[in-house]
C-alpha cells in the first residue's frame, strides 16, 4: 500500500563531511563545473570519486591553487 503522499523516496545521501562538491570548487575558482571536471579527469586536481560524482579534499584544492599562484610582478 502506498502512502497518500506518493511513493517512498529515500532521502538524498548527505555529502561526506569536509569534502567539496564540484559546484563549490567551481565557485571557489570562478570557473565552470565542466572545467573543474576536466581538471579532475586530466589528473591536474586530485579528487575522490563516489559513485558517478567527484568530491575534492579542501587540502588538495589549496595545493592546486598554491601551485598555480604567480609571484607579484611575475608572469
């Protein structure tokens, strides 16, 4: 018997605490989500794959940003 509100749907799985979703990483980099996925696929940004979704450790994101930092006056 189905409840009056419709079929039972399991609640969404909460994100792993501390790991960043692609959307959050894209926001932090002022880039598109597709660009972030491309960085991950090419191995330039380490990530953890959970099912079909990627998650990024904040430590890895900071290392990625630091690696691409340009010194003042540098090019």
